[in-house]
């Protein structure tokens, strides 16, 4: 039999791109499988040597050209992946520190297609959108007349990274591959790890991760979380369509200018200047003064009070019946506001829902909680080669001291972050929800999803589903996640057990990709229909309980201006979810004089 008859010509041509070298003697002496195996191994060795420029060996990640302090004046930091509210405030904070920065516009389907064109197959939805969005932005810069060299010298992309088990750990490699394939191989990507900090040279770093950087970032994220939620609270009930978005845009410009123009902290000009005269802390007095100024300063609180007053002028009608839909899922899919999650927030509001978005603060508190739990799990055994003998009290105390210091630091971080969040939340009227206690979430989820299992949102997705339904905070939970996301797939498997126990729960997981928008919207409409029926029944039961009609409630509200303010606090009745049902019960109490008279 000839070599060609065995298909060797096609095999070898595909491997080498040349005519076959397999002879009749080869076939006579070896089996077909042996020959194919040898050829594949030979070609694999050659490709490896070509790639490494020598003999096969250990693979090392390519070194990124560092961002130096001397480049800061002409280098623009690009970033993205959050809501436009968060990104605008982060931009202001970085500009306040003297950095040139620019958020990349929200990724669209075109960005997704570019990501697939230049990236690997089998990546998840956020990878294609974010990678393609960066390439698309650089291509647009090139169209303005900038050369590739000018772009690579004057722009840097700052993004988050992590390890497994999901494909998030491959984002860095995907960015580099897509940039190389699109002709921007020298473009720099600075990776901010969830653990381990910033990957860059320690010599004359261009991006300094100091106290000013972290305080500015925390303030921007907290402010973005709170104002984002308040906007979603008001918009469904506005009397004049579009007014909430107008006030929100104006308020964001005001907050942007406020953060951007914050004066640099100077200890000698502050009320904490006495710290400079206390023996023993002089070297750290400036650090301590900045920290105290963050805790007790009023500039951001005053700015939020100004925004609160602007929002409070928007007339609302809280008798509109709206099913409350809580958003959970994978971090990027539940946060982005465009094609990456099928424009789900706009779609839900168009369908008559009140959207309860997920704050980034929950994720930050989760990471603190997970680190704290890890320290507890490794108590007495972490970072030691030999367990000290029972009589070696000094060594044993050193281990215990390290443990207690780690736990104390994490406790302090939790308390301070929660305090700062509540401070701004109350300044904006106090209508936004407080951050959920992570220990309660752990307790709720652990029977269904082991809280030690990492990756993605871990146990959070399961815990939040149970929490928001059992606490009567939402009529429906919508989980948004990328197609094929492994941690989210694990959560979906667990959710079936959760749903079997909590029979009245309305939970819908939706996997997002660059396509499938119509199907996803259709599925959401079906479950939202059930949530709408629950909200309407709840509202009808509330009216029946009061003995009033909707017209009577509306007439009473029209005569009392406070009830038409979005920042007016309507007490929550146990077992009642909807804003309209709670409002009816409260207004009825006022009409009956049970809670005093209103002006």
C-alpha cells in the first residue's frame, strides 16, 4: 500500500507544509499509529524550539516594559469595565493625584467581534468584550493620525487580574495575544492583581500604590456604588420621564469636579497638625493625618448632601407598581451596562421593573472576609517550617502574635470600609441599602455551597439568592453570568437544591455572550411576568387592608409634598417587598392619623 493511500500525504503536509517524506520502508517496519505518533512528537519539538529560540525548557512569562515615573507626564492610563458612574469618579481621583487617565467607552458587540477575531477560541464573554474593546480603542486612536509607536509610548492599560479556577486568570495572556495579533505587540498592560498588588518594577514606578491612591480609589468606588443604586431607585417612579437621568448626569459632573479639585492634604494646615509634635510618631504623622482626615473629613459628605438635595427635587409617584429585581451573578456581567449583558438594566426598566443593582463594595468586603477566613483556617501552621516544641514559648507566641495581628488588621479594615460606606450612604439620603454582613452570607450559603470554595463569586451567588428572597427585599433574583463560566455553573447546580427548599423563590440564571439577546430577553420576560403578578397581588392586598382606593392614596400624596420626594423614607412593613405596597400602607397610616400629621 502506498503512503498516499494511508493518508500520510495529508498528515505530513498539514504538519510541515511540505511534501511527504514517509517511505514504503517506514510503513513496512512500523505501524501506522507509531509513524503518526513519531511525526507529531518530532514536529512538536521543532515548534517548541522555534518558539523559545533554542532547546525546550521552562516557560517564563514575558517581562512587561515598566511604567516609569519619568513617563507620567505624557502617558495616559486607560481603564474600564465598570459603570460609567464609577469610571468617571475613578478618573477624577487619578487626575487629582496628577495622572493622565481616560476610561474606555462601554464595550459593544463590535468590540466582542474584534476580541474573537484576535483572541483565542473558547474564552468567556467578558474576555472577548474587554480585550476587543481595548483593541478597538487603540485602532480608533490610530485613525486620528497617531502612529503605533506613539500609541505604545503614550498609553497604558490598567486592568484587574486573578488566578483560577475560571478563565479570568488568562486575561493577561489574552490581552497580550490580541494586542500582538492586531499589531500593537509593544503596548503595555499593567495588571492589578486581586492578591499580590501591582505587577511592575519597583524602580521609579509610574503608578504609586500609596495611601492617597487607595483612599481615592475607595472613595470613588463607594460614591459610584451609592449614587448608582439611588438612580435606579428613583427612575422607575419619576413623574417626568428622563428627569432622573438629567439630574444624575449633572450630579456626576459636580462630583467629578469635586474629586478632581480636592486640595492635597497638608498636615500643618489641618486640624491634625498636633500630630507632628507627638514624640514617637513624627515619622508617621503625615500618614496618620491623612487617615484621620479620611475618617472625619466632611468635603465628600457635603458634596453628597448637595447631590441629595438635587435628587430630592425630582417629583415621584410611588404608587406605581413595580416588581423589584435583584441583580447578582459574575462580577463583570452583573456590573457592565451595555451589550455585555444584553443591556439588561435598560430592558428591565423598560419592562416596568425596579432594578436593585449589586455594589462593588460587596465584592471588596467578600475579599476581606475570604482572606480573614483563610488566616483562621491556617492558624498555627502558615509560614512555618517546623512546629515549635511545647516548651518553646517565645516561638509559639510569635506565631500567635502574627495570627492575632492579621485578624485584627482585617477586622479594622472591615469596620472602616463599612463605616465609610455608611457615611456616604447616609449623606445621600440613606435610601441605598447597607452592605450585607459577610458572616450572615457565609452562614446562609454554607449548607448548600462550601464557603471555602473559591473562584468567581464563590458562595455569594447562592447566599444572595436566599438572602434577598427571605428578607423580602426582591420579588425576583436575576443572575447574569458569562456563557460557560465554571464558578457560575457550579452555583447554578446548587441553586436547584436551593429552589427545591424555597418553593416561592423566583430565580433566573442568564448566560450572556455576544449573541442571544432576543432569547435572553424572552426568558427574562417570562420570569418577570411572575414577579409582576406577585407585586400586583401584594399591592392589591395592601389596598384591601387599608380600605382606601389608589385614587384616595394619590390624592393624599398630592396634598403632602413630602410624599412626592424620592428621599422621603417610607417605612418597610414586614413581609412586604414592593415600594408601592409599602407606600400605600404608610400613607394609609398617615391618613388615619396613627403616625401623626404631616405638613
